[in-house]
C-alpha cells in the first residue's frame, strides 16, 4: 500500500482565465481510517466546466472550493481499507473526494457501483453520472422534444452535448450540433449520428446554422452562450424551449456580458429555464438504466478523453476550458 498521498490544491483564485499557477501539487501521508470510516483510493477523477466556477469566490448555487484545500471533484474510488460496516475492501464507489490519490470518508455521499452495469467504470463520471443525467433531465424536462422538431445543442461533442443530440434522435427529432473544429463536427455527425453539425469557429455562423435548421429551431440546449448563442437566437421558433444548461464561453469573464435579447422570449412566447442537475436527478429514477441499455445496445456512443496520472489534472482541466478535450474528460489516477 502506498504511503504518499498526492493532492492538487487550489493555491489561489484566478481573476480571469485560470493558469497552472492557481494549482499546487503536494504530497501528504495517506490518511488512516478510524472506526466508521473507509479509506478510498481514487481510480478516476472527473474534470468538469463547473470547477471553473468553484475556483472563484463570487455568489453561486454552490460554495466555492477552499484555497489551500484539494480541488473539488467527482471521483470513482476503490475502497482500499474499511472500518465501516456498509463497505468492504474492494468495493467500487462513486464519490466526491476531489483531486487526490486517497481520502477518508465516513460513507456519506458514497454510492456503490456495479461494475457489470457501469462498464467501463469511468462511465459513472460521464454518460452514467452527472453529465448523462444533465443531458437526459435537461432535454426531457425543459426541451420536451417532440418527433419532427429540430433540436440544437452546443458543445455537441462533449460530455453533455453528445448525449443530448443522441437522445433527440431517439425521440424522433432532427439533431443539430454546434462544435469547435472540423474533427469534432465530423465525429458528431458520423459517429454520434446527428443530422448536422456546425463549426462555430468559421465565418457566417448564423447563416450556416440556418442552413442546418431549415424549419428553424424548436429546442436549443444551451451549453456555451457567447457568439453561438447570439448567432442562433433569432432562429428560435415560436414556442421554442431553451434549456439553459451552461455558459462556458463566459466562465472566465470578470464581469457579466450584456445579456441576450430577452424581448424575443416575450414576443415568441418561448420558455427559458435554467436548471441544476442535482435538483432534477430524483425525477428520473430510470435514467441510468435506460442510458446503460442504449449504450450497451450501441444506440448511444460515448467518447471518453482519459488522461493518465493525477499530476496531469491541472493541465487537462485548463485544456478543457480551451476546447482541447474531445469527449468526457477524466483522469485515470490509480
Ligand atoms: N446545469 C447543470 O446542472 C450542468 C451540469 C453539467 C454541465 N453543465 C454545463 O454544460 C456545459 C457542457 O459541459 P460538459 O461537461 O459537457 O463539457 P464538455 O462539452 O465535455 O467540455 C467543454 C466544451 O465546451 C466548449 N468550450 C470551451 N470553452 C468555450 C468557449 N470559450 N466558447 C465556446 N465553447 C467553449 C468546448 O467545445 P467546442 O470545442 O466544441 O466548442 C469544450 O470542449 C458547460 O457549460 C457546463 O457548465 C451544466
């Protein structure tokens, strides 16, 4: 058993775009579990856009990460030692122990995973975890897709967007993605099966999205905001639904950008509603079963971008904020 625990701490809060200097790798002794506790060994660490928000101290729906503490994050862990009656050595659990090799837990918030159903086990951080539920719940609850409608999703090759478009197809919709670069767009169409994908890095974005959506847009699953949102906003149909999921284009902005044209929301009687996945999660108890079945039947493809080694986490996370990840980003730790 290792005796050293590598931890990546939040060293300082970024004023704008974060850099590697905001993180610090330290080594501490592996902690000892006491009665009622387990020692967890991290197998996979999830890296997600929301972590950028946790690096800042401003008001949000969740408390910020603490400076000097390991960065927060979802994990898949193996129980390395147990003094807890509910867990045995070797159990695999979903956990939230952040950017470190080892952590002690009293069991709160741990969910045992069945490696036969969650296979590969890293899917617990993607399709069969928070991003998959975000896609499922946000699309079904707010998008309410109906056969024949056009569903557009931004960040379409990523952890959430890749599932949104495939679910839209399973619901009989036209699925159109917006993604960064020809390689991602090709993947979205050829592998994921979307009807079209528009590269947001080219010119005339609005015209190209309009071409891909000849009947306008009925559902927009908003993952990015910024230029993509401004380009497609006028293409939204009467009674369209906008699932406001994320605004990654503005996560590094020190001050809010001028907002979208909310008058359009009024005139076209659109529904725009933000959501937090943890609040909708309980409403969809069958979601992971359906997602797992569709995955194993090949009806859903799911791309993972797995980086080897905890020490790579800062670099990989910073890359995610620049679009360098291709699929659900995770770190193989143990
Ligand atoms: N509301 C909720 O409960 C909830 C839950 C989970 C995730 N989210 C949000 O959902 C969105 C997608 O998350 P994810 O986990 O699926 O991430 P992801 O798509 O796997 O990775 C992020 C992607 O965002 C795009 N991006 C990054 N910086 C950008 C910029 N400045 N402008 C435009 N696009 C940019 C890049 O894709 P391209 O290269 O294709 O542009 C990048 O690959 C995020 O906004 C996230 O905050 C919300």
